């Protein structure tokens, strides 16, 4: 292991339910200057996916470097029917490995990886900003708001939107979006940025030993999309055009896709209402981006930018009107499975775009290699360091998969088994209870036409099924024999 002073610091910023396209060059007109700066100075991963579009599951994968079936946290840990409430004690995590190697770990914001075990149980000094078990507000933020004269829960929201039969009636649906009358300085995003800046200052002043790993988990742009001015009116709903996938008919799709419109309470939403909600979603993301800008400025101000690797990612995406859907669920579209991922490593990266397919939990192995720490054998993840060091491309002597693999096991509505394999050209989804899906991503990036039974795509269907089984074999997915048998009979 190298001398600790020679190893870089790491600042990891994870958002909650951020769409991959919001900060993409060809995406919607969302202002994300801080994230864009990471892309222009680092590596932007164009084909990054989450292993599962469920908060607890994805975050557990990130911590353990494993696909969900490996760590067992298959649905959200706070739900009454949680399959696993906490991670098994014996599973290695990247954070505990970093602590053992001399890194000083701090954490602020959302956790959601267990009911009893908190960030402190995995080596982090928790600095507050959110309930350590789920994503509720903690006493530190409540006191902050009381001191500013705007106690949490005592301000009247405006322009509220809900799901259900009456989108303006909070009695019958899920809270989607609203405008808040508070100042930006009173938002939780601002507060979490302040806690992060405090941690950076503490390290710069020499108050903490060793290189640092700091993690900031912003609670957003997850719904409800509640933002103050100027963000609440930054984007005019009248200027927001429907995405191509808004033309969804669900013809030839699994039945659960259309059922989810009613389940999520958005069957009667028209585009005018979606545009209002999406304007708040975009505003939320820009507000977070402005807080990231403050954090990056603190690294510069304290002379730490050149010796700090900055990573930005999200646990998964959000439909936000795409396919006329809301939130996420048993629909394995890119809207919720592709994620933003940018890594800036001064002296190593220089504004490259990486088309190599990668997973969110590849960051677990990446953090360890950056710190010159061996990767545990239990990790499924592959370090992204070789890609960072080679302009976003795998070195010639490194074998790298040309596809990604993802899962879904159900959430609050019950079990629903899915497996997905994705290449640059195709996506194949195995749906245990219903018909499978095959999309030509080059001809149909909106994923509107299910080609699973199209005779012209028989070879693509066969090849993608083979890839899926290979992934299930490689990761010891416990359902691999069952799925393999089903697909053999289907062929």
C-alpha cells in the first residue's frame, strides 16, 4: 500500500432518482453546469446502468459491489414486507475496506440501506441531513430550519400536484410536485451542501487524519419535486415537449406496464399536467446542481481539487412522464435503468466520453483501486480505473463485457421477477409472469415496439437470450437454471 499522502481523496455525490438524459449533451434543456464541468474535465459514461431500479437494492449493490441476488436486499428495506431489513454482517463493503486502509470516511444525506445498521456501522462518520435508516428528516436539519424561522412542516406549499382522480386534491393520491415558499438556503439540498463543505474544510484544516472519502447523498430529484424560487418557475411547462416515448400504446407489451398507470394513479394525467410536474423535476435537478457547484468551489478554495477524485452518479432514474409513467417499477426502460455517471480525476481524465457498458456498483471496485486497496473476491463489480486511464476505452489487454445485466424482484406491490441484458444495439427483458421484451435501441430508442415475436429479429432474440444466461451463470443468479429451461422451451 502506498503512503497515505500519495493517495487521492474521493468526493462521491449520489443523487436519488436522477434521469441519465438530464445532463446528457443531447438531452432536454436542463441547466446542469456543475455536472457538465465534471464531464468536460473527467469521463462521462454514456452507457451506465443501475443493477436494479429500487433504492435500497441499488444502494446495497453500490456498497457491497454485488448484484441484488448476492446481497439479498431485493426490495426497499423500510417496507413492511422487506425481504431483508439489513445487509448480512459478513458481506465485505468498499467503505469498511477503505477504513481499514487508512481512509477517513464521512457521510451526509440519505442512507436507506437498512433499518438497524446505519452509515456508522460501515465505517462512516455520519454528519446528518437525513434519517440514517430511511430518508426522513433528522433533528439536525429540523433545528437548522427552526433557527431560520421556517420550521419543517409549517409552510404552505403552492401549485401542488398529486396522483389519483383529482391531481389537485391531496386526499386521494401520492404527492408529486409543488412550489415551496422558503428560501434556497432553507432547502435540504443547501443544508447537505453546507455539511459537505464543512467536511472539506475540516480536512483542509488538518482536523482529520488520512486521505478522505466523503459521500453526499442528495434527497432528490426524487418525488415529491418540491422546489422554491427561482427553480419553481425556471422552466416553463409550455416550452416542454413530450418525449418520443409519450406515444406509448402498450400494444404487445407485458400487461403490468399498462396496469401500472392505474397503480401509480397517473392514468388520467394529460401532457399539460406532466409538463407542470416535469418543470419542477428539472428545477429540482438544477437546484442540486447549483449546490454541487458550491461544493466543487470549496475544493478549489481549499486547494484540494487537484488531489480529489470527484464522482457523480444516481441510484436509478425516474419516468417523469416518459411512457406516460411515474416513479419506477417493473418496467425496465432506459428512463429508470440508465444512470448519469461522471468521474473527474485530475491528471488522469480529460473530458472523454466512454461508450463502454458499466454498472453503478462497479464504483465499489473503482473506489478501492483508486485507494490502492485489493478488491474482495465477493464483489461482482469491475474497477473503472483502466477505462479512466485509457481515455474511456478498455485497454487492449483487458477483456470487458459488451453488455450490462440488471434485475427486478418486485417492491411494495409484490414479487415480479425480471432479468435484463442490454447492449448498445438491443435490450432483452425476461419477464417471469408475462411475455418477454426485445427492443432495437438503434431504430427505436424510445422502446415503443416490442419485437420479441418479430421474425426478422429471431437471431437477435436468440443471441440476447444467450447473453442473459451467461450473465446469470457468471453471477450465480439462483434463478439461472429455471430461466435457462424456460428460454430453451421458448426457442
